[in-house]
C-alpha cells in the first residue's frame, strides 16, 4: 500500500478548499463613546462583547507575562457589603472566588499559569481586583465597574464582587483577541455598566436530556457575555392535542429532571437524565463563581404530563382537555404541588422561583389566577421567596387580580401585553417570541436566532421588532418595571431534533448578540456595523475557555487525522494526533492492495487523542468485517455517540446519538473490503458506501400528532475505532481519515482509492 503522506493530503486540500470568513487583523473599534474628546494617538476602543459603555484611550500597552499575578484587595477578598443585594442567590461568590475563575481562564487562553495573591500592592504586570467604585453613580449601579489599564498595571474596581468579575470578562476577551505572541492590551480607562439588571438565558432541559457537564458549559458561555441569570425549566412534554384526539396521551415522553430519594416523589424523575440534590448544589456553587443566578421552574398546572401519567384522575375529566392539564378543582392537586415544592425548594439558593402557570385551560381563568395567588402566599409565608410566571393573563380571563408581586416573564402577545402589565405595576422580563425564541427544527419559531436582526433592531424594551415604533406594543426604554430580557431555548420536538452539540452551536450563536444588546443596547451597534462586529464575535465564540461542546479540534490543515497504518498508528496529517493500539489490537499485513491494516477483536480498539468533531466534517475508513459480529458492534465511538456495524433489529450501519438510533439501511458484506464514510454540512449527514452516497441520516420527527421526515447532523464520534467497552467490530480496518470540512462523492473516491491500490 502506498504511504499516505503530507503531499497527498495537501493535494486533497487543494481540490476541496473551503474558504473561511476572514477575521479582521484589528481587534479595536471606533469608540463606544464617540462624543469624548481624544488626543491624536490614543488607543481606540478595544473590541469586547458586550461593548464597553465608555472608553478613554491611553498611548501605551500592558503585557501579560509569566510574572503576572491576579492580586485581590484584602479589604474585599471575602466580599463586599452590597454583594448580597446584587444577586438572587444566598451566599454569593466573593472577590477571591471570582479571581480563581479568572485564573483558570487566563491559563487556558494563554498557557500562562498566573498566581492569585491577596495583597494591597500590585506590580506593573499584575491585575488588581478591588471594590469601592462610586456607589452613588446611578449608572454603575451594582454591576458596573471601572477598568484602568496603565503602565502601573491593570486595576478592576467594581461596586460589587460580581461587577468586578464582569471587568475580568472584558480583560479576558481582550487577551483572546490580542496577538498571542505578546498579549498586549491597550492603555486606557473604561467605565462600564449594564443598561438592565436582568440578563437571562432560559433553557428547556425537560424535553431534551442535557448532561450536567453540558449545563456547566452553558453557564460558562453565558457568563462570558455578562449574562447574570439562568432559568431552568425542569419539567415538560411534547405539545399535546386534546385527549379526544390523542388517545395515547399517557404514553408520550415526559421529562422531570429532579431526582430525590423521597419515595413520595422519586417516581417522577426521568430515567434518562435527572439531577440529584448534591449535583444541584455543586452546579450552583459553580455558577455563582461565574456571576450567575439560577431561577428554577416546575411548570404547572399545564405541561404536567410527568405527573398526570401517574395520576390520570388528576386531569380535567373531559375529552376536550389536554392530558397534561392538572385539574386545579381536584382537592388533591394543589396540596400535591405545594408538597412537591416543599420537597425541592431548599435545593435552590434563589430567592425567585418560577411556577410556570402558562397555556392552561382558558375556561378556568379564575381558578388559575387564584392558584397563582395561593402559590405566591405559600412561597412568601413558608420560604421567604418570591415567584414568577409566564405571562398568561389574557388567556386566563377572570375577575381575580393576580398579585402585583408576581414577576411576569413576557413571551407572547396573545397571552399577555407588556405595556398593560408594566402599567399595572407588574415587573416584566422580555423573552417575547418569536425574536427571543430558539426552537430547533421548529416551523413556528426560529431554528437559529437571526443575529443580525437582533443586533440591529432588538433591545429589552422592544417586544415587537416589526412594529418597533409602536409604543402600544413596546415599552419606554426607561420603564422602571422592565427588569430586562434575554432569550429562551425551547426543545419542543424532543431529543431527536438535534444532537447536544448542535444545540450548543445554536445557543452560542445567540448568546453573544443578546449579551451585547442586554448590556449596552444600541450604544455600540449604532457605531459598529454588523459585518464588522460578526467576524470578531465569531473569533471570541470559538475561543471561550472552559468550552468543549464546540467539538472542533485544532488542525494545521484540512485533514485532522490520517492513519494509513504503514508506520503503526502515526498521524500523517501533520497534527500529531497519533493513535494507540489497545487491548490486543495489532497491525497486520492485509494484502489485497491494502498493505498494513489493524486487526480488531471484540475486546480491542484504537484510541485517538480526540473526542468528536462537529459539522462540517468528513470521516471515512476501509473495513473488512469478519463473518461473526456481536449485536450493536461498534465501528467508532465517543461520549457523543457511536457508529455501529449493526443494531439490535437489523444488520445495517447505524448511528447512535444522545440515546437515539438512526438506521442507514446499508449492510457491510462480511469478509470483504468495503469503504464506509460519512460527511455533514450545515443541512444533512450523507453516508457513502464504496465512495458513492447511499443514504442521508434522518428520522421521523413527531410534531404533536403528525410525523415529518427530518435530517440529522451527526456529531462524528472519533475517540476510538472500536469500543473500549468490549463490543468492537471484529475484522480489519485501514485508511482512517478525518477532514475538517464536508466532502462529496468525487473527492471521497479520490481519498478512498489512495488508501488502497485495489477496490472491492
């Protein structure tokens, strides 16, 4: 077999070059405070997201180096007097804890292990964290900060510890965009503060199982852009038709993500993914050190199939009601819900709790309104907590007035009216659909957020982008009852719709632009065109420390991995991703034009240094399977999924992602060489058999009670060829490659043929 070297890979790259969007060499922008006076040679405003509210440039540069320290002012190391007033969480993080988060971030971005010390004295290469910014400054409020970058060092002075942490996010982003050879940051002074206090990311983690490790990464992502609130929706089910139509309503998927040992409530926890009290404790400790609050939500009396499937007699007893509607008139229901919250409320540090209370039976408006008021009193009297609900008063007509202390999350004009609600004294947060709604694979809402439209037209006071000037639909920007806004990720079409890696991609592309507008409004977007903002935003998004869900391995060229096995498991791509033979896997002389190949048994496998690769990519290999294979034998595997040579019901190539299986209908003949490859672009995953496309990975997506054929973007598992769990495909493998872009028929044949001198 001919050695597959760098020259061949370069030739393939030349055939299929896909140009990347160029990133401007400059990471500085026009001033976010254009009215300020400047000297001729002062440093322009550095680019960060959200953009700095005010900047006065100096004329030199500060440089990160191995002697840099993060110095914490001992007067505030354990926190400041205003910290507790700045958060919904009990026991908020202090300056020293925020410094530890910053320390980890700098190390990952630069490779420099900075030291954290507590001292009043800092040196020219140090970063000093302190409090004491002017609390009488009405714009700084609790989360503002002052940033000074001078020849004396960097000083970040917050009103609160969290405000100082937001200053570290700005410095971190400047480091990411700086020249990595010297990490030089421009001298200057910034006065930075948020326009709105509530900057929220709401995530439906009920309909799609999301591992706790992923929740940590979503917290890291959003805090990077100075969001301060996460809102977790812990229970839900598919949108349901009435019982008279959906006769199998009790069999539909229903998620409840909190798992207790109390047998009275343990039955409701989802078997696929649920979180223990200890896991929630550790998660909240993690997000506090990232400047985030957590609002927990158990959504009732609708969206409650996780309860009604166990208690069908608790539903409204007619065929025109939905099976996930609890009957509030049933004397057992409300005591159950209060007992449920009593079980779980102390799991959470937040002083604000969401009870949901949306999309309920409109014929029972006063009953639902009385329920909301009863829950308000219950939480206030027993737990000293406030509650919030999804805006629903329009669709719950009645004479009972909802308590004015209930916070409204506005989501749909047909359910509530923001001008009316704020005018009546309710606190309102803007999560209004469709602009703030991300619903993967939905035809009613956005599959991807329209980032340019948000950047150019949206702010928290804008509830209707199309009719932005209509003040009967949008509130005054200075409306005191408008607490802020954010965006929501709903997973109405369950886990089959997108992989967890696809989901992160969608959320990350929305987080930066919403972070910009929630903090600074149009102050920066009016002066920086979107086409200049977006490339720099992309570079930041791709380099956030602590994020693994991007699944885009670093590569010096378009080939990420190339194993021809002529010299063991050396990577010929030039990236150095050499493999390791494990549990008896061995290089053998294969013949038939294949030269050397690797022999796998059910127990053996090849370990690579990588986990997975997200779209766009192409992955392929030659396979000669033996005649006998175990059920669900693994060709490729990672923590994100597997490629199986067969599944439990058919001897066909099958993808497995997030616990779901997708059959390709392709069968590999035993004792013969076959080439199998798959490639994902932004729309679909194509499967190639003997270098011809034979299948598109798809599934039937249940849109309520109808079916729709959908394509899936597989996250390619490349952690191992075969499986460490002892269920590997048995046979020979050869010519394994990973390409960091999509590939198509002609090029696939070009690659495959050069890994073997003979075709089957």
